[in-house]
């Protein structure tokens, strides 16, 4: 399971709109929408993720949290 932390990073930098982030990162809207809405994160390219991380001066772990499905399945037991 993937969880995006883009909203938190945007809030920390006081970025209110995706369009502001588009201009700052030179990343098109569709991948930023995926991150913002937490939809199909596994389809994002490393190049896009690297541009976003460069802008926020963060690591991939700061941008996307990954929890293995097997861990999720055992958590409820």
C-alpha cells in the first residue's frame, strides 16, 4: 500500500495549488494529481518523483510511504 505525503510537503512550503507546484517543478498536472489524490501511485515515474523530491529537498520516503500488503494483512490479526 502506498500513501502520498505530498499534501504535507505542500503545506510546509505554503504551496496552496497544484498549479504553483507545476510551475516550480516543471512537472505536468496528471502525475501531481495522482500524488495529491493518492491514486495509482505505482504508475509514477522515478524521473517525476525525483523532480518533486529535488524541489522539496526530501527523499522518496518523505514523499511516499510504502507498507507491504503482507504487513497490512497481519496488522488486523
